[in-house]
C-alpha cells in the first residue's frame, strides 16, 4: 500500500494539483486554508479525495473565526487571508473545517498511527494519547507511529488533555 502524507497546503491549488505522488490513500495533516488564493477549491478537492484529514491551526481559525495563533512575523497576513478565506468558503465547507478532528488514530498492518497537526506531546504536561506511552519504546515492527508536522505552538488547553481515543477533550484553548 502506498500512502501519500501532506500538510500545509494553505489554499494553494496549483501546488496541490502538481503533487507528483499518487497512492492508495491520501493523509492530510492540516492547514488546508489561509494564505493561498483557492481555499474553496482546495477544501473541496481534499474533502473528496483524502482518506484522512486533521484540523490545523489555520483550519481552526477559518472554521471558527478564531485567532490563527501563528508567529508575530506572519500574524498580519494570516489575519487578512483568514478573513478572505471566510468570505470565500460557503457554509458547508466552513462546517467541514469545524468538524475536522484535531487528532486521529488509524491502524494499518497491525501498527497504530497517531495523526495531528501540532505536536502530540508537550513535555511540561506529559500528554500522550492512549496506546502511545513512549515515542521510542517497542521494536521497529510493532512500535506505534506518530506522523505529525509541527512548527506552531501546542494548541490544547492544559486542563483538557486527550482522552483514550486520542481526541481532544476541548476543541481549542480559551
């Protein structure tokens, strides 16, 4: 089975359609929208083709008209493109972004994969979803995998944590 894993498309339809890889499944680790000119087309295309999609901080910002929680260097641009994206998406696509999970656990060939846009572990809080007790334990054939891309701050409220299914108990910090 060939699996293509991508993230941070940021409404760039040209980049998405130029993806040279084809595979049996497409897994998307968040940030479908913001910054780029084609949010409606990107969300629609990924909604129809991706096997797995998790919510990134920009998907959160657009879906809930929230702060994108990005670095000061990109904040002004993120806020402006967020507003453009909100105006561009229809209600159905905005609701799709709202309903994307923050985390997802999937099993393939006896191995568990934990998906998120942000880091799954914040050392100060010692949070890991059930079944993922150590990032380095187990032998190579049975160890659970943690596909995550991350450069943004940890997005979960410390009091919320994760339940055993890997889902956040709170959708976003207050």
